[in-house]
C-alpha cells in the first residue's frame, strides 16, 4: 500500500511493520489527519498494483488513543461476528435450552398477574450478545498500549486488511512499550501508520520503524 500526500514522497505501508509520518508543521499535520479521514482531497492511496483504494476501506482511523475512552466500542460489532462464527450446533442447543428456561420463568411470573400478557420467545444470538452487556476490560483500555494491543488483536482475529492509523503514540508509550508494539505488529503481520507531531531529532525513539518526515519548509526526509 502507498499513501500519497499532495506533491510529497509516497509512504510505503507494509504488513508486519510500523510506518511513521512525522512533522512539525501544523498545516501538514492537519492536512494528513483530515485526509486520512477522507475530509479533504489531499491524500490518495493505491495498492501494490497502483489501483486506487477508498480511504474509508484502506484506513482504520483511530486517532489519539489517549483522549478517546470509547475508541474500542466501534469494534463491538466485529466482536459479535467473532462470537457467532464458531458456535456449534451443540452449543446453540444449550443456549436455546437456557433461554427457554428463562422465558418459562418469566411466563409463570406474568401468569400470576392475571393479565392478558404473553412472552414472545425469541432465540436470537445477536440479541443475546447485546443483552449480556459485553464490554472491554475498563482497566485494560484505560492504558493506551492496552488499547492499541487490543485493536491489533481484533484486526488479526477478524482478518481485517485495513491499515490502523494512530496519532502521537510517542506521547503515551515508553521506549520499551514501543519496542513491544513493533514486535507485536511483526508477529501479527498488521499494517500500522503513526502520525506524529514531533521534531526530526526524535526519530531514534521509533527504532527500526520506517520513518518519514515533512518539516516546516515542506521538505521530505526519509530514513
């Protein structure tokens, strides 16, 4: 995958590797953040055959994990699909029996009210999933690294091919955590793009990650 910003060099986005686009230009930073959310026409994306890709499909925009407490809720539908996919006939029968037992208890209780009320039995696993109030561990997702790790695992488990796009990760992770993140991305073969408002002298923090930089004079740098 290649991402192009106006007249600047292409950014190569490869599976299993973190790519960094750093800048100290407010204009560049704003253009890129808006472009990756398809809010302007300054960003374009192509695949390895140079066929154009829709930004909304190519980029899984997360943004700043330090300010979005509900950032993971967007994946609950995906988690629901993962839950339903491996349910066997035997497991469905067990769930069916338990739901039927609950409905019978409710029906018996309503009968005592002596009112023309009946229970509508509905064996719907999607409704059951929502009823269970499934949520992410609040302690885990209060930590930026935990949020990023979870997103990567969801992408891997769900076979999502989009590139995860995050901003200012270096503000939240230690150098050790960033090394662990790089290893996790490699092991899961995911694509990650970090948009960082930083100085070029800070590139050592990112280790062996692919580092691109555009300065305030709009000059491209690439390690």
